């Protein structure tokens, strides 16, 4: 039952009180819109901005442990700058997919790949991040937990990823996807997700 609000000597159901209020909010639909140029007050936006967006003060990269770890893993300055720009793009232009999936590979485990993932999650915000339990999760039905995400990561990608090369290419670059929930007809939504995978297994070049 709905909570009630007392009016004079009688209780009025809250839903009735809300419907009679000319100032109550009404939305035409629910969206996940990250482009400020397309924000509309008539649409309920699930994207509420980045919690870490508190200014644009310059930083000293040598004092940021996350960047120090990233630089160590990238090994070459060109790769380090590329990965930095990849992360920055998600923050600066979240409505435009990078169309590039990163793979953090090392022969040994425990070198800090997941720490880099945790750092990216902290920058973007956990509510805009999703995780694949296996590489085949992206082909399965009932994918609501991966929708409205800007960053999706998969841990320990195995050689079976080769079998999904063509599908992965489509997922990485697509701008729309089908949202499926149990007992609900699927419908199309925008796809703004960017992908990153970590592995200790050498994948080799996709054919």
C-alpha cells in the first residue's frame, strides 16, 4: 500500500495526493544520455554525471600511484600515452565509443593488472562499470546488468575469445544493443560501453 498524507481530518493516499499536485514531475521515457547537448528535462536520465568531476586542476603524474603503475605496465611511452587518452576519452566524451578494446597481458599473475582495472573503475565510477564473468557472457540473454555502462571489463580472457572474434568486433563498435530481461520483450537501447580484458594467457593475433 502507498503511504498516506493527512489532510485536515482525513488521510489521503499518497498516490492521489501526488496526482493532484500540479508540480509533480512527469517524464516521457527513461534514457541513458551522456551527451550534455542532448539532455532534456522531459526525459528521466539514468546518467547523473561523474562523481569525481570536481574540477580540472593540473596534476603531477609522478605523484599519482595509479599512473605510475600504468606507466610501468605499458613499458613504452607511446603505449602509456595511448592508454591514458583511451581512459580520458571515456570521461570527456562518454557518448562516443572508443571502438577499441584494451587487453592487459602478462605471463605471470599478481603483477597488478586488476589494480589498474580498479583504478579505472574508481575514476569512472562503479555504477557505470560492469564485469564479464566469462568472455561468453556478452553473447548470452538477459544482459540487463551490462546495459547503461561506460566501462566493461573481463578477467582472465582465455583462448576461446578467438572463437568470438567477429562478435567481439561488433560489440566493441556497435552503437545500439538489445536489452533483454526475463519475461519482458527485448528492446533497443544505445550502447556506449568500452571494453578492457586482462589475461595471463597469450592470445595471439586474431585471424
